[in-house]
C-alpha cells in the first residue's frame, strides 16, 4: 500500500506541475521534488500514471474530446442542451465550430501535455538500472505518446513538430509516421528486454503493452496507406488479449460521468448509428443493442450504452473487431479480395459470446464480390463495430465518403495555440 501511495504522490505532483504557476510558490515539504520525480524509477512511473490520467480521465480528457468531437462531426450523437457551448458548436458544424471551442482546446493542450510527459520518461528511462523496469516505462510512455500524436493527426491538417512555444508544423501524415516511429522504437526495446513484473505491479493495470503497440502500429499504417505493413502489424496482435483504460468509483468513466449519467450533453442518434440509409445496420445486428439502449419514458428514446454505460466501465484502446477490419481493408486495397472477404465475415458473423468485449453482430456472412462492394462493407462495419470510438472521421475521409455526411472535415486551431505561436497554420474552410 505504501508503494502505491508513493507512486500516486508522484502522479499528483505531475498534475500540479502542469498548472500555470502563481507569483508566489508555497512548496509542500511532504511532496517529492521535481528532481526526485524525474530521476527515480518510481517517479517516472508516476509521470506515466499522470499522463494516462490526462489522456483518459475527466471531461477535459483527450478521450472525452475525441468521442465528442468525432461523434458530432460524423452524426453519431445528438445534442441535448444548447447551453453546452462547445458541444453546441459541434452540433451545428461548419464555421460554427471556431477557435474558442473548449473541447478542441482540451484535446490540443492535453495531447501535447501527454507527448511532453512521455518524452520526459523516454529520455530518462535510459538511466534506470533495472532494464525490465525501463522497458515498462518506455512501452507505457510510447503508447500514450503514439495515441496523443495520432489524435492530433486525426483532427487537424497539420500538427506540431515538437513541444514548445513557437514550434513549427508538419503534415498530419508525418504526425502518424512519427507515432509509428515511436512505436517501432518501443517494440525494439521490448523484443530484447521484456517488461518486468515489478513495473506491471507499479503501473496502473489494464494495458497489454506489446499487443497495444502492434495494434496502434497497424491502425496508423492503415491511415497512411501502407497497407501491406498494416497487415503485417495486425497479424501480430493477439486477439485473445484485452487492453483497456480502467475506471473505478473515484476515477470514473469520462463519457458516462459527463454525458450518459446526466442526459444533458449528448446522446446516441438512433438505431442507424448515424449511417445513411444505404449503409444503416440491420435491425437484427446485435451491435445496436450493445451500443444503444432504449428508454421508453424519458426522451430521447435511444441512450448511450456500450463502453459508457456505468461509472466503472472500461474503455478499450482497440477492439478485436478493429484488427480484423484492418486486415480486411489492407487485403482489399492490395487486391486480395478473397482474404478481405474472409476477414470481413469474421466480424459480420461474430457473436457477442465469441467477442472479448461482447461486441457481436451475429449476422449471416456477406456475399460481396467486387472491390467496391467489399470496401463499402468494411466501411459500414467499421462505423458499427467501432461506434463512438472517436475514429470515424478518419474513416470517412479515407473511404472518400461524401462531405455531406459530416459536419466538419478538419478542425480550427485553438486560440491558445494561435495567440502564442506565429507558425500556426491557417484554419481549414471546412
């Protein structure tokens, strides 16, 4: 217990250090110093724990921002209260979404905060004597860094080249490439030195490091059009292993706490899950009942369910179905239509009982035969299987879906970046 409390002290300190300082500082004599945090193994795991909280916990988290911004932009969710200004902007879309949007600002600021903290850990891990513990530090930090870099690349046309007050920008595909490079470096470390049991006992539970690194690698390779490499990475993911952000009664699921429980911010759209009539799921699709519930007495009728239906619901970092669909898409785009259809049908016929997270369509297999037909089915099933995961906007662009099906294509840069950085690019028109 003392060890856990000690580590969480570090995580708390890191949160304090991330806040703007006052003119007067009143140091806590019982708290570790900054030097202690960044020079000890336990201090560094505290940095990782703190960075994970920034990414995954609370209404200001990257996860909340991803699900919300993506959900409105792609018509997955509907607004419940126009008094929520940021969400109201998303619901209107277009130029209504402006540089003042607080949800976008949180995604931007906290993603960059996670990257900064991860870089600190990665730089310091080389000085940790226990190399198995160092491997854990590197794997954990690399996953968080890759997720943050990937998030920035999904929502903005250009992303910062680094961390600082006046950094330059690069294209978002280069952002994905940088995330992949971070992942590759971590995988190389893990291949020679596995994560120690000591690190696993000190870190927050839930993340399977090797499988998550390979899953994220497959995701970002697919996004950048490197289909053969994406297939190779996806084949390395063990689909019997879970990888999640976990919550409890104190550190609660951010979507449940902010939206589901209040019924005052947003709700799911309906049984279409936001898809047009030509792609809407069959009413017998088991995933509708997983991701939505019905309230017969209080509007709206359709309610958030799935991974956001309780205080303690875990949020998957990736789903087995995503990995299957990555394989299917990579094969389809390299003209292996037989293989693509086989992987696609694994998702379509999968039952809830056969899935680690109980996500199952339970439908009859598709008979699609042409490349266009198979890719349309893959897109449709990505939208259903990965509903409210924050990934659909990237899918819409990659599959060339009509602009009329979404409310934004990319987002404007927050004023908090533009006001301090003359290198900030021009905002997109849509």
